[in-house]
């Protein structure tokens, strides 16, 4: 058994302050505190990668030029049998094609509609709650620092992540060989390639950080797209029923499984997910200089968007809308931790949330109301994606990023 990396719980008092609001949402608060065994297991998970994807990454790196990656792409589009002669690829694709016994395909479809109904609000939650608040976990940022992603621009990262998310929540997007499924597996292997590359570098501090893109950091990312997404929706006035929340958790349990998150770290319900998120946050070191660099770049990301008209006005309006939402989610203290202007008030959520809740609740009660909200929300998300990418739609993942 490996020594637990020293980052585990190293900043617990600050982490407890950041995670404290979650306790109000956990029915049995005593269950939120991990016992000694569970705490040690979480620490050990910092040393764990993704064996199936790591084997694929190693094989790809042993092949000449782009031969390995092209063969992997063949497996993505044609399935495991197309790469049956290559043990690492065959094992990877065969595992992904053998769906878990708990998978409910009807829940995946319902969840895709729930995510679509969130419209632009859902995108704002993922950006301002999931991504921006997540920058406070400084150890996770080290992958971006070491790979030079700090210098590649927040706007591109937001656009590419949004494209992946929309592929995943498209109707039947997670069916085998569909865009969400293919992109998820591609991202998984890219993570393995990055993990392998960073571990070869002398400046990767494994004693402190554990493995790059380890199971703990993969878990908290998956929980941002599920638990934090659902919580943020409700806080911004989007009604989400208990069943709808369960369906979204199921969708992201499957996406997390496909992404290589250890099944023991996946949650079946929102309550399980909130407890897992609380424990994970206690493990994370809090904000440092890298957090502030990333936060500053994300704060100014709207200024690089591609609006079809009134570019200056709309970009600056969106910047201050996002700052207002961020203040609502993480408070003045959180904004100070990230080096963001702390004087910004949560004016937008306070004005928007009641109106949004009233409108959505009313329409949901009308015949065909949910269907209309789903269509309208998806249309708004597609429009936002065009603003993020502009006239060009680059590959979500480019091999040069490795």
C-alpha cells in the first residue's frame, strides 16, 4: 500500500469552511463525517489512476506517429471487435461496451431532457459553481499548471467542455458509438496520456499530489456535473423534482463509470452524492496562486466570446452577470480566496430566481409544458455554444493538447 499523499486533509480547517453549506443539505449530518477507514481509503485513492485507460495510453505512446491514436479512433467508431488483435484496446472497449447491470436507459433519456430544460441557466451553474468554485481546490489545478493549460485560455476550455457536456446530454447521446459516448472515452484516454506524461516529469510532486488526474480528483469533477449542477439549478429557480434529480444522478453515474471513476466512488442518489462531495472537499487543499490565475482568466472569459451583435455591451454584461452569480454561490469569502472583486453583489440571482421559478413552475403545469421547456432550453444551449465557438468549431480534444 502506498503512502497517502500529504495533500490529503492538509488544509482541513479552510476546507470545512468552504464545504460547511453542504451540511445543511445532508439529512443525516453524522453520516457526512467519514470514519477513519473511509478517510484512509479516500486518501489512498489519490494514488490511483485508471488501469484500463493507462494501458491504452501506454500502447498509443509506443506506436509510431499517430498510428496508435488512429487505431484507437477505429475502436471508438467500430467497437471492440475492430481492435480484437490489440489486447489493451480490446480490453478497454469490451469493458465499456459491457454496460453495468444497474444501467437504466429510460433514466438516461429522462435525464437528458432535465438537463436541456435547464437552458442557459444550466450552463451558468456549471461555469460559475462547478468550474469557478472548483478552482479553490488548488491541487487539482496543478495538472493545468504543469501542462501549460494556464496559458491556453479559459474561453477555449469553457467552449470545449460545454461541447462535451452537450454531446453527453443530447437525446441518446450516451448510447454506444454516439457523440457523447465517443467523446467521453476519448477524454478518458487523453487523461491517461496526460497522467503518464506528467508522471515522467521531475517537477511532479507525487509525495504531495499523488497521481495526476487521480480517482479523488476525478470524483469531485463528476460530482460537479451532477450534485452541484442539481443544487445550482434549484438555487437559480429551475424546478427539479426528486425523480428528475435521481435521473440526472443516474446519467452522471454512468458517465462517471465510462470516464473511469472507480465504481465505489460513484453515488446512486443526491444524498449519497452530497456526502461524497463533502468528504472530497475536506480532502482538498484550498486556493493558492494557481487558483487566482485561473479565476482571473475565467472572470474575463466572456470578453472573448463571439456575439453576433453588440459585442462590447453583451460581453461586459455577461461578465458582470457571472460575477454576480459567483458571489451568490461562493460568497464574499470565496471570491476573496479566488482574488475576484469581493464588492460585487448577488443582484442577478436575487432578481432572476423568483421570476424564473414562477415562469418555469407555471409552464410545467400546462399541457405539453415540459416538452416546450425542453425544446426551448436545448435551443438556448445550442445558441450559447455558437457564441462560445464563433464561426469555427474546433475538435473538442486535439492531440497536441497532450
